[in-house]
C-alpha cells in the first residue's frame, strides 16, 4: 500500500481503483500500473506519515489494513494522500469520508480483537498444551497475541485462526507461527477428542457448563441481548454452548 | 485448610463430582448480586505468574441466557447464613440446599477457569457462619492463597462481610482488586425492617475502613513506589430496587453522595426479584422492575459522565424517574429554554446535554468541527441518534422544527415508543398487609 502511494506521487497519476493482482480488471480502464512492493519506497512514505500523524493515527492505518476489506484500499490510499498534501494532520476530521471509513474500519478490527480475547476457549491437552481455535472475521491474531502471551505466560498454548489457516504456538518462552493439518478432527470440530484431553479437562468443561447454566436468572431471560453481545457466529467454539 | 504445596498446582485431587453439585448450589445462591463487572485495575503479569488485568471495563467472556455479562466466577464460600434478610434467597429460614466450598476448591476452580479463558477472575461472597470474623477469615484465606501461593494476577472482587473487623478488612484489601459492601436498602428504617440483624453502621463501617486504608496506601505509594496497593479498583455497592417504597430520588441522592467519596467507583442497582414469596413485608412483583432498574442505570451515567447534578434528574416534584422516556430526554423536555443547541458553536458541555448525543459523538463533533462545518449527514455518521437529536439542535441546513416550535409534550409523544404496553408490572405494587 505504501508503495502504491509512492508510485502515485512519482508518476503524478492517482488511481481510481486499487486491486490485488489476482482480481479481475474492471470493464473500463485507461491504464494499469502494476505495483511491486518496495521496502525503500514504502519506508519513505511511512517516514513522511510519522512526521505528520499522531501515534494513534498511525496504528489506525496498520490496524485497519488487517481488516483485509477490498473496499478499504482506495480509502486508505486517499487517507494517506490527503494527509501528505495537507499542512496539518487531518486524522480527526471525521466529516471526511475517507478518514471516516478508515477510522471506522480500525474500530471494527479492534472490536474483533476484543472478541477474540473474550471468546477464545482453551482446552487442555494431555501434554499440558492449551488449545484454542476460532474463525475471526478479520485478521486479528497478530493484534491479540501479546495479550495472551502476557496473561498466560506460564502455560504453553496454541491459538489458531482457522479461517486464515495459521496460528501461533507459545512454549512459555517464545511465540512461533504455525500451520496444522486441518483435516485432524479437532480442527474440523474445534473439540479435542477425549483421548487427547488432559485428565481433568472433561470435568472442568462440565463445571463451566454447569456454572454457565446456574448463573442465569430465569426471571430475566433475554436471548436478544445474549445474541447481540455474543453473536451466534462465535458459538461453534464456545465450550458453554456445546456439549 | 491452607495448602502450601506449590508443586501440587496442577493436581485436581480437590475436584470431584461433589464439586459440581456445590458449584451449582453456590452459584444459584450468588447470582442475584449484580455488582460484578471486572474493572479498573491494570496489572501486568509477574514473571512466572498467571494472569493480568486489562483495565477499562474488563472483559466479558460470555453472556448468560439472561443476557448478562459473565466476566468473573461469581460464587459463594457458603450459602449457609445465620441472618434472615427478607430479600435474600439464602436467609436462614429458607429451606434450600446448602453447601460450602473448601478454600482449596475455590482456589482451584478460579485458576483452572482462568487458564481456559473462561473468566477474568473471581467474585466471592459468603453467607455469615458462626460470626462475621470467622467467615471473613476464610474469605481472606482464599484470596491470599490465590495471590501469594499461586501468583494469580487476575481480577478479584471480594464482598466484605457486614460487621467484619477492621483488621480482616485491611488484610483482605491487600489481595483484592475491589471490595464491596452492599447497602441493599437505601433507607435505614426499611433496612432494619427487612434485615433485622443489619443496620447502616454494619454497612458504613467497613466502607469507611476500606476508604481509609485505600487513601493511606495511596499516600504511602507517593513516598515508596513499591508500597503495596490496597483495593486498586476501589469499592462498589449495590441497592435493591423495588423491595421497599423508596423513591428513585432517595436512591439517586444516596448514589450521588456515595460517588462524592473518594474510593466509591460504582453503585449497582438490582431490580428486586421476588425470591421469598411468602414474606408479606415484601411487595408482590410479578416481574422484576427491569425498566426502572434500567432508568436508574441511565441516571447513574448522567451523574458520572454527563455532568448532571442529582437534583436535575429527580427532585421533590419528580421523585421517580419517568419509565417511558430516558432521564436525559426527560430533563431536556423540562428545559426547552436551553435548546436548540448550535452544533457548530456550542461548548462541549452543552452538546453533551442533547438527547441522542453521547460522550463519544460529542467528542467527535468538537474534534471535527475545527476542520469543517458539521451538517446532519456528518452527525449521522458519527453515531448521533438523529431521530431524537433533531428537535434539540441547529446545524446548518437541518430543517426540522425544534422542541420550542413543537412544544415539549408533542416531542414527548413523538419519541415515546407506541408499545409502552406492560408499564404497570414495573411499577411498585405494595403488599396489602404490613406486619
Ligand atoms: S447476611 Fe447476606 S447471605 Fe445472609 S441472609 Fe442477609 S443478605 Fe443473605
């Protein structure tokens, strides 16, 4: 993306669309300029942005990018250009469509990160590793890993994003990126087979389900609120929602 | 009871089918306490320890079928109790299954739930057995074990037992993030009527201990950076709504006075649930007063984040909150002279008073208007509820008539949901007989 910006300024020609190389071209186009990511060009653009934007705005750019939304690209591109052209930072000008779109995307990605922190459930495997799997809407694993590493510093764990086919393994010292054979049953269902579980795992799952049921006040049933705060798309991997 | 065997960390010998039964009983008994979000502390993990707390409003890990956030393992040491508070399911005259956890069971449940990312920490209360100090001692043993033996850095909220001694309260506060003492009933006479063994002293004394110790520890930390923290997330309390004839005015005045104290962070409101149907001192409510409870929370937000004074929300002329419309809208309709507010010029405090504009959108407005004139389509994108706000603002081209042109009673009608059907079951229905 940063290379796209650099090329646009170098060529003094600003794009109407930005696409991945594998997407089909639109019906009408005048010119296609292939962009090859170039660290040096990107670095220069980033430096220029660092001078102008606050830290929050910079993280807004990088975080929103993890949404992987195709519509984002052009907005992001114009967000960057507008700020490069302007004498002051425009990051707070939410009346501007591009700034608003990027900022809203940034918020959505952060929200999905929170949901990962909320709804990941670990199952303890026989070898002591805690196994957690999810299908987040956006690519938030890189944003969430620091939280898990700090919180569960003394336990080995695997955090897996099944939608993007990768995860992280933490061995109580370091985090490494991993991919697994997803035809294994626990990657298909999200549930560790009893033969792979630690001795007490089944009991604690049972305890948690018991707790989940007992804590509900039946005079106040409110399934609508439950679904709003914990959308059904997350239920597949929730211990308390599965037997 | 306290086990010092650190190597035994992962053994689950304490956990059995019996624990399952206890957990069910003790959670059923604890669930009516609503004051249980985890919030306020930031503590990163220590080397080799387990857990951190993230600050802010804490993380909800699940939502029960009643829609409430599950953030903490909310349970009790025991639900046996020598007291007989009329509104409480655990009162001694109730014939319900009783159970008691061992310290070890509680510690292990907390740790194992935490490791699986089920919870942020523990919320622990207890019925009173033998005497307040005996009970408090065992609660302290649980939190001390968690922090010192297991190096647990997750969130801990401990309910102080009414009437517990200062020494034990001080000891508990070294390990807990938050402590609370529930007021339950906003008026001492009603409290004594319903909870003969309690009075305001048994509630306010521990509150005062907590406050004194918190402030003392803050002073100390100014001098010695590593002096221990004392309940870093402050204290909270809870009031039951709808069990007594007290007005919202009485409740909110008490809340406002409590918030003026330096360590009081949250007041929770719990719509009374008719758990002890046989007790004629209590009103017969077919349903818990959920709308009223919700309005009280809204009013509470106005006190804490919208710079409202309690007398602006309820006073002797309006002792109860309007159930049909929210308290901010109600205030605006009583004060049409303040409106319309010019979005492009008015100060932040005034923008915050507009119905339909929250803290977030008010901040966005003030930030963005330095760059452009704000119009109504911008407002929509910033999350302003235009359906409400349009009667109370001017902003460039916006053409809707204001509250003054339409008159408050008509705006009220336009903004009252037409399906305000079941209004009466939320009103207080007084019992027919007083004893
Ligand atoms: S002291 Fe607490 S547990 Fe005991 S009856 Fe009263 S409210 Fe219930």
